[in-house]
């Protein structure tokens, strides 16, 4: 069986760490490289955390890590805007003891270094060297790197088979009343991807809010006994604790260890994990009002014409996943980690 070639784009990040483990250990995926972006924590931390996860999986020297953008394209340019006030997420600004995303993952320091080439440059060079429609992009953070690569050389578009992204929302939201974090960080970047003509699957916060694990499941994973399984269990428990102590009761927040980013990796090889997938128009609100960064879905979901030939919504450009099968997801995660032991 030919492995699906993917490039991960991450802001590691507790759930990114699990997504990286899953991608690196999956027998069905070939990870061509990992690009990093500022998001959950600042870029130097997302990059260092990513390198630590690569080492934990025994893939040091095999899978390159390419450092990307610290800041979004546009959203931080107004300094009194909320993105301008809070990004990048510098360590000294966030000194809470219990965090969803630790600045430093609980893994040994690594001697691994990021590659010399930066993310957008590498994306262009690597993709241009590949056959047409051969690479799946899996962005699970702000999409600054990918949008920069598309704007740098649009010949990469025909090399990309599809994009399976974590981000966006309709019914759930965080951190603002309308927007999901990854899209909120860099709204313009996601709109560039959504209007690129690429085949986009949006593993939304609505879907990932169903991919929730509990402490018993974390312990079962820990009992597998490998370093990657221990890391996954630690990250699930970190998210459970943060959810209980920090997020509880916050409007729009999921209570429990929702594993947003790994669900996108699962969806690459097992699309049946996604439920209620709608082929719809989807665009990002780019006004600087209440909905800045919100993903706006076509209301009739199909972008069809009425009997007079009038288009009643924008053309469909996105497979929007609104739900997920939590049991399937957990068993996929457990089996992948247990199989990698052998
Ligand atoms: Ca992420």
C-alpha cells in the first residue's frame, strides 16, 4: 500500500504534540516534513516542542522541522486589536501554572535543530519537486506559512492533493464570540487557502468537540508503555486538568480533553471518523468587528442555483465537518500507539 504523503503545519501545543505522534507513527502516512508557526505558544517554543516530539518518536534526522512565521499576515497590525494585544503568546505574558498548552512540553531537551530553510521557502521548493496532486497538507495551527507559500508561487497548487485542516467553527467558538483560535489568529491566511481552489476539508471545532477523551482512556494509553504513548497520556491529562481548572464554565468551551489536532490526522486516513460533513461555501469574516475570524458557512450548504438560474449562495468550496465519532477516534488512537510498539 502506498503511503499518503503529508506535510504537517503545527503550533505545538499540547494537541499538536499528539497529532505529530500520530502522523509519525502511522503506517499509512509518510511525513515529508513539519513546518512550525506561532500560535498556541510563541514560535521558538512551537519549534522546540516540535523537535522534542520528533525525537520522542525516534524520527530525529529523518523528518525535518522547518521554522515558519511568528506573526500572522495582517491581524496583529492594528496594535489595539485583540490579536495585536495578545500575539505572539510570549512566555512572560502567560505565567499561569495550569495551561492548556505548556510553553515547554514535558519531554527531555533535544539537540535536534530546525532545518536551515524557513517554512514558506521549503514548502514552495518541496512541493514544486513533487508529482501533481501528490501531497496532502495538514495545517493544525494558524495558516500563515501555507498562505505565504501559495502567494509566493501558485504553481504549488497543482501539487497539492488536498488540505485537511483543523480550524473554523459554526456552533462552538473560542477565543472570541465568533471565531475558532487557529482561524482567529490569521483570518486572512485561511481565506487565501479557502479561495485558492484547493480541495479543503475543515475539521472544525464543532467536530473536534466530539473527540473528547477521559482519564480512564488516558491511563489505558499510558499502559502501552512507550515514550510516545506516555507523552500522549500526559497531554490528555494536561488538557483535562486545564479544562477542569481554567476553562470550566467559559462560554463556548468544551469541558474535557478535546483532541482537536489529532482528529485532523485521523481524518486523513480514516475520513469515516468525521460525521455530518457538508459540502458548502465557507469564508472567513475579514471585517474588524465582532465576527473577525469567524468562518461563515453557506446557509443552504450547497451553493446551488434556484429555478431562475440565480445562485442562492456562494459556490461550495469546503467540506465542513460538523461532528465526529468519539469511540472510533479513541480506538484509532489507541490502536495506532499499541501497533507502533511492535
Ligand atoms: Ca494546534
